C-alpha cells in the first residue's frame, strides 16, 4: 500500500510540475503579447498625434481692422437701396470678420483665415478644444433660402479627416457666425447667386419686397 501510494504521489507530482511549467510559459507568452501590443499602441498614438498636429498654409492672410470696416460698409443699406445687388467680398475682408473664431459646446476654433479660390473656399483655423490642432476646411458657398450657406465638403485635422458628426457641428457653428456678420445684408436683400473668382466672392441678389 505504501509503495502504491508513493507511485501515485510521484505521478500526480509530475503532473503538477508539468502544469506549473505550462502555466509559467502561458504567463510569459501573455506578458510578451501585451508588451508588444502596448508598444504598437504607443507608436500609433505618437504617429496619429503628429498627423493631426499641423497643416502647412500655402498663403498667410492677415486680418485687418480696415478690411473689417470695409466689409461692414459694403453691407450697409441704410440709405439708397438699389433693386439688384452685386457685392464683391475679398479674402482679406472674409478673414477679418472671421478671425476671432467660432465655437459651440463641443469645440472652439480661433485664428481663422479664409482664402477664396475660383473652385471653392478654403478655411484655416486653430482648434483649441477638444484638442489642439490645425484645421483645414474645404468649402463651397451655396444659396439657401435667400442667404449664403457654406457647405463643408471636407475637414482635416492636420492630415487626418474628421468624422461626419463633428464636421456637421463645425459647419453649423461657422454658418451661424457668418449669418451674424451678414445680417445687415439679409435685412434688405435676398441672395440669388454666388460666383467665385480668385480672391473674390461675388454675391448677386434682389431687394426684398
């Protein structure tokens, strides 16, 4: 009986030692796997951070008080009002009225620059909330219910495109800011057509009856 019991003890002891060795190997493999995963994740985060950090602006448009005043002089219609409207707005004037930025509860953008091109409007700005990065917005102005609506085709944070939900929020906030600046125009005229040229947006409209 003693001999039989000793053999059983040796058998189960050997089984325990094999199980322990397998368990140690499994733990080491798992630790190595998570270590590699952590290194890859950290690398992706650093790479992504570099991608969203900065955009190279081809042309630096500086805002000026003179250009801002010229814009508001153009849209003043307190005295003589012609039946038709043809209003020319420059990149410098657009930048000067928008440079203070725009925001809502989810994000905040400052140092806005607007470049008018014949094929569309490029909007640049520095997002400071919810993260710090440079924004580039590719936009096209449209007529919507007698007013100017800036439709955002693409928004890039650095070299990464932003998802649709955030794009919609930014577009809405930008248009709200622009509506406030153009409110004197909308008081008397309804916009019918918008034409883009290099450094110039031409607004055509009719006086409200």
